[in-house]
């Protein structure tokens, strides 16, 4: 399938990534090769096959409703790029 | 042009998010309690730190199924969680873990009662998901502050079919839903605090039309009253659009309670592609028969059942029964109270009268009522046996019990010298005193004005400071006056 | 110190020499006092830079995690520390474990100690070289599509990927959640077994871990095995003829020694790499969404950005090229309109692979495959073509798709001077068998 600008724009938006003009050209080519590569799966007839959803060997892994594992606020904020000591800060979320 | 609003039918579906009263979050052991200092109910899992993994809270599963069973839902036996992928600062992992695509409860209904009668509102589903953190816009200048205490708190999302037809029905539905959640003790249903949230999906169509009109989602509804208001306001706006030949845009709108309007937040074109896929970090959980049975057994008697019991078995008027059962805690108290007294009507009167007033006076909730049921039952018995009049008991004894609940009713009455006298000679003396004080009234009575007996009883009551047993007083007065 | 001397190899991103020395002294002291010794007492171990070590930086060899310090230990780390291991440092790797040559690291490429102009393999290149060059005794890596087995093969050492669910992933930076496992590099089966015994087993922090104690391998008398290999794999045009010869010759020797060897059909071989890339990039696109500069890690210096721009700028500045490519592909296969054709399809193929594999193990104990189609290639040789690199994973992704354990056993030397091995796999949770088999094969 053809990978066009609209597809790249949509995917980048969903993934919160951006590309300049030359990067976009390069990524378009790469993505086209990659999609073409995985399209091979379409050759296989998988009618009636259940998609495999879990690799885990266990089921019913439930925990007790007991408080444990919390960390201090200092620890939580220790790697925050911008903080006032209480909150994580981000650029103001614009609301209409 | 005049618009015939009555020609249109309003179609409403409600989505309610209820925060579960578990101790810990859905996927980790951080506290799920409301409030708390910002960013103190956090762990590597809540923070979405690299390498962190979820662990499912069994209690949350139980609560969700409890609600499902109560609402007559079909319980899904094989359960999964999916990732709903989108970016927002209060969503630490960049995805929400939710059962949106495979709900644990399907179908079901909630019975509502309005002035028009009873109706069953069908549910589409109930499913588990985790809450997001909070974005606060006005606490730091030029920035948005993020508090992750709420991130990961367990929610159940309860979605109706588009069965509701008016703001009143929506009001009734939310009231009933809230009552049920509180009865089950799985959510405290506080819309102002946000432990119960509601979004409304509204559309309009001409009456008789079977196809649904374009729907609009309305958010930011912070009380059951505001849900009704918003529906009334928004449905008018939609009818006006349709009636004047304009198109309704499918969009999300926010309700402005102060202005009494709704305004657009985002249109369909900006709707997100969430790319749901089954979360590989959470193995499936299967609901066995044994698990279902144990949950069923833990469901307490529900309002409808209790109303039936009170009206049929205890012979209470339906009105009384309904008021008592309106609040889970008042019903729970009443249930205990009637194990200590068989005077059910008196018990109901006490709850609906002096107890309710006493709670209101002190701005207390039913669950904080300090007077133990056995204690109140003893007070009721005292009145029953004639030792106290109802008014004395309610006005003088009960308030003392409220502030000093460890004391006994009889002890208080005795200490305050309020025990009614059944001593005929003592009462006779007061009667003498009373009648002596109003000879002209006595002659009027003897001439035929029998109604004055009430005046004499009242006077005896005053003279005796309420101690004279009214029934006995009445009896003795009649004996005396008729002779 | 050896590590400093070998610095040009660039195996280590960070070395915790001071604390390692202090710990070594402390352990010596305790040993002299006659205190009981932990199973890993004094063993010097390196960690791939995707395994969390409390109060130490953790970067996944990416700029987007520069200055990030982990506030908790991976379960595997907790378990090793409890047995008195000395954790010497964090080892270089491909960014977010995405790569087969360790050329995608924000900290520069790693050199193969056998031949410095060749790649060590990836993504756990640093972990392999550290053991290869004696810069630690054993090391931990992670294996999502071969990232432990392939570098072990390129560096001439042992590399084990345990069964999916054998070792807790708590504290392992997630690449593809249903594929990732922490893996072990070592020179001897005894060392591999000891590490596995310590790091595997029950863990309350990972819901996907098997609720079973860690396997314990003790050398046992020689056994005879029923061994299968895939015809299509050995006949693959991309497979180096010397590697093919070496394996076929060795299997013939095994037959002489009394084992059963059989070449079986495996028609699904051509679909495993596409299925692998669809599923892993999809899971990765979701797992890497948390890297947004809000709570930790790199944040763009640009100011006055609207929120969406803020995310895009931060992530685009922080992530490397290969990571961005895979995120985009992953987003694509999950997106509306393509989901069924790609993602669901790949999940169905995975189901077929698991069923086929279960059938094979009804009749065989071991599956043998080459670990890689070639020996270590020259640095820079495959950087221009992502697909060429992906095809190199053809033999290793099978174990990750099916969850079975796999090990690369260093048995051979190529005429080009580079080592190579053979890959052995058993059924789920049969590591003891796998280690016994490997041990026997290494004795010959």
C-alpha cells in the first residue's frame, strides 16, 4: 500500500511525534518498506483461528485490597522535570 | 415562528462513573481515599514509571459484580482488560486500562418511579476501569498542575440504553442509582465531590419517529439537579435547531451551571482513535459459580425488599416505609431497632420525627447517630408503658441521649424527675388544684361543653410539669366531672 | 581496572565502581566472620540499562530518559541483592531494546571484543561484550526477539531466554509486554543455572509470572534426546553455508551418539518475522506512550507550546530514529481500518504458531535452529535498511512468539574469525531440560 503524507500526519499525531520535511520523506519510505514487509501475513488463511490474546501462564491473578507499596511525595517528584514540590507541572492545558 | 416543543421526543442515555469504596486502587496498593495531600497516594505503578506493572484488586471485581447482580445484569464469565490509548497529562501511562470492550456486566435494568408511574430503564453494561489523575488549572500561574492521587482509583462505568425520555426521568434514575450504590456500600454517590459523575447523551426526534436523531454528549454535570437542568436546556436547544431546519452537530458540550447554557468542547472530527487492544500485562479473570454465589450472599436487603417487608409484615404505611428506606443508613438503623421493639409504628414515628430532626439539628448523617437502637427501643417502651409522654420523651429525654448516648433513658427521666406519675392520689391532687383554679370552665363543662376536657388535661399537665400520665389524668377527670 | 582498560568497547554506560568495591570489602568481612554466604556472594554482575536499580540512573540508552533515576528495584535485582551479588554497573544496549546490533544507542555503539570492527549483536550488546571480555562474571539482558541469544551467539558465550512468565518483568522497561523476558549471559551452564535459580520464581508485582518456584539445575548423568530442526530454517537462502554445515555436521554427531534427530516441515517460517514486528511494535507504541516529559525524563526546552505540540516536541527530540519508526508502525497496525488486517491477523498467526509448537513437543524434547543467519556483521553494514536488520531475527523471534525458552550455545568458530553457536529450545517451563541438554552438548 502507498504511504502518503496524510497517513504519516495521522499516525504522527496519534503517536505525538513530529517530523520535518526531510525526516518525513525518509520515514515515509521506511514505513512503506515496513508495511510491505508485514503485509505478507495477508497470504495466510487464518479463518476460524482465535487471536492469541495472552502469553501469561496464569489466570485469576487478583490481589487483596490491602494498602502497600506507596512512596513518599519527595520520591515521586524526584525526577519531575518541572515541579513546585507538590504537583507535576505542564504547560497550561488550553480549554475552549 | 412558534416552535411546538411537544411534537418532539427527547431521547437520553446516561453514562455514570462511580468511584468504588475499595481501600486501594484498581491496579496497585495505593490508597483510593478521596482527597489527601497532592501526590501522596502514589507508587511506581500510579506514576507510570518505566518497568511498572499492574495487579488487579479483587475487591473491585467483587463490587462491580455486586452492582451487576443487583441490577439484573448478565455476568461475563471470562474477563479481560484493554488499553485505551491517548495522551493527557493526568493519564500517567499514556493509556487507560479499561474493560470498555469486554464489560463484566451486560444488560440489566434499573426501576424508576416518577409522577407518571414506574418504568424500567435498561442498562447496556457495567464495566471496570481506572480513574485518571486531576489537572488543576488555577493553582500555578502559567501552568497546569497535575495531582495523581486519583489516578488508578477503581471506577465502574454504568451505561444505560437511550431509554430515558425527560429530565425528570433522568433525575429519578440517578437518585435510584445513587441509592443502590450506597445500599451496596460500593460507592458513596457524592456528585459534588466527584465520586459519582454523569455524562448525558441527548438527542431529539419527532414523536412517532423510530430512528434516533444526532446525539450530543453533555459533560460537567456536578449534581443530579444539574443533570435535569442540562437536559431540559439542551433538549430545547436541539428541538429549536431541528424545528428550524438546521443540522445538529454530533459533538461534546459542557454545561455551564451559572449561565444555564451548554457550549461546544470538541467536534466529531477531532474524536480520537483509541486503538484498543487487550492488555498483555493482565491475565484474564474467570468468574466461577462459587464466586458469584458468595457475592450474591453478600448483597444486603435492598430498598424495594425492605419496603415490601415493612408494608406487608410490619403493616407500616407505604409512605413511612419509603422514607425510611430512602437512605441506607436509616434503613439499617430501623432494621436493628425493630429487633428490640415490636411497636413498629412507634419506631417509625420516632425515626421520621424526633430522630430525623435531631440529626438535622446537628447536621449529622444517619450513620453517625450516636443513640444505639437498644437505647432508643427502651425509650419507646417507657412511653408505651405510660411512664413518659411522647412529647416529654422527644423534647426532653431524646436530646440528652443524643449528647450523652451512654446514659439510659429511664435513668435520665428519673434524674430529671420526669417519670410520669401513675399515682392516682397525686394526680387527683393536681386535678383538684386545676379545677379549683377555673370554676367557671368547670360549670361550662357540666353544662355540656365536653370539649373543655382537653383544657383541664392541659392544665393538669402544666401543674404536674408533665409528670401526670395523660391517659390516667383523662380517666380520673372524667370520673370526677361526671359525678 | 579491566573495565577502564576496555572502555573503547563501550560495553558499560555507567560503572558503580566505588559502591561495588565497598560492597566487596563488606562481603569479605562478613565471610571472614563466618556469616552464611548468599548464593551469589561476591559475584560481579552487570545489568542491561533497561533493568531498574533503585537510586541509580536508568536510561534505556535513550535521551528521553536522561537524568531519570529509578526509585525502586526490579524484582530480579532485589533477588540478586538478597543473595549478595555485586551489581557493578549498567550496560549499553540498543535504545529501548530495539535493535540487533547495539548501533542504536544514545550512548554510542558497542564493539565486539573478538573483532572491534564488528557489531556485538543486540539489543543487549553491552551485556554480551561485558561477559565476553571478562568485565563482569555474568550479566543480565532482555530478550524480546532474540536480544540475548543473538549477541551471545555473536560474542561466543551462552545466552538464555527463559520461558515467558519465568522471570518477573517488574522493573524491566517494557518494550513488548507479551514477548519480553530478562535473560542471562554467562560462560558456563552452571553460572546460567545459578542466576536463573535466583532471579526466577513467584513475584507479587508481576501478574504474568508463573506461580511456581524457580527451577534448579544440577548436573545429571547424560540423557538421550529427541531433537527436531526445521527444514525451511536450514535451507533458508539467507543462512551462511558455513553455519549450515557446522550445525548439520554436529547434529549428525549427535545422531551417532544415540540421540534422535529429525528434520521437520515448518511452513510458517516465512510469517514469523512479520507477525513479530506487527505485534511487538503495536505493544511498544503503547508502552512508550508514558515517555512524555511530564513526570520524569527529558522535556523539551522550547517554551510557549500548546499541549499537543509540547508532547510532539519532547518525544521527537528525545527518541531516536529506530524507536520512532517502530512506534509509527505500531500505531499503524492498531489504527482504525488496519487493525483487523494487521494486528488481529498477527495474533491469529501467533495462535497457529503456539498450536504447532505444542504439537511438535508431543514428539520431541528439543528444537534446534541456528541462532542467526550470519556471524557478526561489520559496524554500519546494515544501518540503511531496517528490513535487512529485521530479517536477521528470523530464527530467534520464534521463541518469543511462542513463549518457549531458548538458549544460544557457543560451539563453533567461523573461518572469518568470529564465533557462532546453535540455538536450542524446549517446551514451556522446561529450563532444567534445556540446561541439561546444553551442558551435555558443550562437553563434547
